[in-house]
C-alpha cells in the first residue's frame, strides 16, 4: 500500500511527520516555528540577546585598532573633533563611533594642470599651460583647514601666482625658450672659417640665457604659490611648477609668427656680423702689430746707424786733426773705391788708339764685364774681340 493512499492517516509519511489535514499553515504557526528554532539555538528566550551582544562585541573589537601604511598618515577624530595624528604602523584606538580614522597619503606626488590667458606687463595677451606638482605635508591641515576641495584651492592659488609673475614681465621674456633664436649654419669657406664657431658660441649663450629666464619665472611662481598655501594653512607642499606651453592666442598667432621670424632674421644677421668681426678684427690687429713691430725695428736700425755714423765721424775728425793730408787722401780713396765698385767699368789699355764700342743701353743692368781690354783683339768698327 502506498504511503499516501486514503485511509492510512499519514502513518506511512516518509518524513516522519503528520501533515495537517486542513488548508495552509497560518502566520501564527510560522511565528511559533521561528520562535521554537531560536529557543533551541539560544537555549531559551535569552538566546537572541546573547547573539546581539556577541555581534556588538565583535564589531567593537574589530574597530578598536587601525593599520597605517608607510606612505600614509592617519587623523583620529573623537566624536568628530580632532584628537591626534598617527604615523605608519599598528595602533589601538577607541571603537566606533567614539573614534574614527581618516587616512591621507603623504608621499604621493599629485599634480594639477590648467590653461589660462593673461596680460603681460607690456599689455600683450598670452596663453600659459602650467602644471603644479605637490604633496601633502600636514594631514590635519589638509583635511580641516581649507573649506572645499584642496585641489580647487590649489588650482586657484596657482593661477593667481602665474598671473602675478606673468603680469610683471614682458612678453619676450616669457615666450623665450631654448632653440627659438637658433642660427642657420652657412657653408664654411676660406673667408668664413671662424663663422660657425662664433655662431655656435652665440647660440649657446642665448640658449643659456633663455633657459635661465624660464627657470627664474617658474621658481618665482613656485615661491609665490607656496607662500599663498602657507597663509591658508592648507598642509600642501609644492614640489615643482612648470610652464608646459607658452604661446600667443590663436587669434594673433599668425602675426606673432611673423614677428618671431623677423626676430630670428635679425638675430641671424647679428650673429653673422659677429662672426665676420671675429674673423676680421684679429687679422687687422695682427697686421697692425706687424707694422708697429716693423716700424720699431726700422727706428732702432736708423738710430743705431746714425749713432754709428756719428761715432765714426768723431773718430775720423780726431785722426784729421792729427794728420790732415793723410786723412784727406784716405777719405778720397775710400770714396772713389766705393763709387767705382758699384758701377760697371770699361778699361782701355791701348792708349786711345782704337775705337771701343760701349753698350750704354745695357749699362743700367750692370751686366758689362768688369774689365774689357782692347789692346789689339778688339775690332774698331764692331767693338768685338778679333779671332786669332
């Protein structure tokens, strides 16, 4: 016989329970079953309270300590009021809701970027893209000293600092960047050997000046921004301020490009002029030094020769006073010897009996023989030596 056949009164129910014969269980029956189960779990009516107390104690135990990471600082609030700041490590505290903990990363480098338009001191409009890197230096001030988001405060203070620095400088100083005024190289020739060297030196000097100007402006901005944040007690420390892009607005960019091209042409011309000067001036100075040295040598020579002539004249005068005739004869002989030794000569040894041809047209070249004897070997008509 099946367990669910009529007439067995549920005696063969496999679950060992007799089902009610009439309708579905009511709400009271369900509540009674739940109460019975809880009574068996807690051992009586107080079991529910025991469970609640156990849960509360577990929650209090889990919220009575905190672990702070090495890159963080924890601010403890007691009933919403600042109590203390915890460093990295394991710390005990009063459980919630008595004390709560707010953790702030103090070593993370954060950044804020923005793009603003502003006026320079010479009333020109430029667009500046700046980036500010910062980190939290005081967790308590970071959380409670500034109303609103600290990032918004930092962005507004940074914009004010950039406007202050840009407004105190002219546009040329702000727009100057390394490489803007680079010089176009020209082919090296014999007359422009020094040009590339001078141009490179000028470009290096201009690049260094431009980099120094940009770094100075960024340093001034960082100092002003840090002073502003310190006055706010914001708990923020600025690590770096950089101008990512400084350019004129798009509406006037074409005109600015023309001005910049003209400035580059001007600078290139000046560099070429400096290169030419660096080549010509040393040559001129060397030539001047050579002429001066030559003049000094000539002067020393003339002075020395004049001094020697004067000394020689004094010696001759002394000898002339001692023996006038002998001295006069010796001076005449020396003079004749000097004159005759520097001029071509023709000697006639025939006593004037033959006619001698004198090549006067060649006398200036001083190529006549030292001595031409015409004793009988010279033709009277041609002036040439006769053959035997």
